[in-house]
């Protein structure tokens, strides 16, 4: 999010465009354009997600380059888009829930923090962004977890028996598309099979989103405070950034926030992926694996480092996704305002 207008007592006197809140948005345009824009972003970044997911379910650690080479050699380019159709079906409603919860929470918490609690704009922005990230992630997971379970199982089908030239994956089944996957999961484990890993998904994404949005708000403000005046045009009222400067600072802030979030949450993401991808038979106990069992298996396979499998692709994916997401999101909000003069 943009930080809104700079505080009047800011020594650099950088005048950022006013923040666009929930009340200023044309909701139908916001959700329609958002679905189109973020579907494109998801399609662009999907191959990295496939790469990350496959690394996390391998019995042995495989380098990203070797994995890419194997997929291209034995599956072709389409191997990077296994399960994409299923994923896209869930992306649209999940994004709608995410964006709605994000904006409503951010606007309401921000108003309370500044109006009733009397906090400064900087403090209110951090609190509002953290609360918004938390609520948005929790809302989106209601839709996204079943889609994630199905799409990830399709992602890792790179060879018979869960094996390919790169190595073997742990206890996997084969599916003939998303519908077949849903049918087999429901038959084996009921509705709860589609929500396998829901709890740890919340534990992974809710704090991660809260940390990301709070970190983004802080880093964004710090960058403008440190170097803002060097990339802004000065007029009689102070410094005003141009479009390129705004885009650059947004991207850099998103990359910093993503790095911190990826480092903290990758072990949880690895555990979540295995819980969602492993079949009941793969647990060795005739029932779905527990979190503790999954952690033990990971440590047994490769020590603590096994919990960080896929860190590279996940870090890259989060950074690229966050950078494109925040710039696209700001662009989307400007396209969706009821009155463009509001933020001029």
C-alpha cells in the first residue's frame, strides 16, 4: 500500500499521493479488474511455485537447476504448469476475499488507530497494515486451502510412482486432472482431506502476511525518509515523487519484506506442503500424517536443513510476486477509484 500523505512534520517534506481507502473504490471495477490482473500475475509466477513444491516433497535435496533441467527434458514446458487450471479457479475467489478483507480491515483499523487512539500516521499505518494482512490471509485460506491441496498434488506429478530423473518423491498418487483429484481425495479422506493442512496454512500465512505488510509499511517509510529527496522533484511546497520513483520504492520495499517473511516461514511452508501432498499410505500408518510425524521425517531425511528445501525458489517467488503484486495492486486501486481527483 502507499503510505498516504507524508506527515506534516516530516523533515524531508516529501508529499506522497494520498492513500486510496475502501470508500473511494468502485467495488465492481476493483474486483473485476483485480481478477484479470492477478490471474496474469499468477500465470507468470506459477513455474516457480511448481519448482518450489517439487523440491519440498523430494526425499533428497535437489538443486533448482537440476530440477528445471529434468522437467524440461522429460515433461517439456507444460510440466511447469501442471495444476494451473485448478489453481486459477481458486485464485479469483481467493483474491477477491483477500483484497476485500485487506481493504476493509486496513481502513477500519486505521481510522480507529488515528481517530480514537490518537496514534501518529506512521504507527497507525504499521498497525493497520499488520491487522489487514492477518485478516486477509485468514479469509483467503477458506477458499485457497482446498485449491492448494489439489493443485499441489497435480504439480508434483512429474513421473510414475512419484519418481523422475531428479529423484523420488514421498508417497504420491496419480490423478487425471483436478476433478479426478477431488474425487479421489474425497473418497479417501472426506471433506477434511481437502482441508488438510488448513491449521498450519493459517499459522504460515496469517503471521507471514501480518509481518509482510507491517515490514513493508516500515521499510517503505524508511526508504522515503533516507533517499526520497534525491529521487523527487522539488516545488514550492516540498518534494514530490514521480511515477518511476514511486514504482521503484514500492518494489524495493516489497522485496525486503518478502525476504524476511520467506526466511521465517519456509519451514512451516515445507511442512504444510507435505501434509497437503502426502497420501494416507505415504504416512506409513494408514492415516494422514501429523505435523510432528512430518517434522520427524524431514529431519530424518536431511536434518534441519531439509525444512528449508525450496527456500531459493520460494524466496524468489515471494519477492517477484510481492513486487508485482504491490505495484499491480496500487495500479488497480487507481484504476478503480470513483473520483480520480481524490488521489491527485
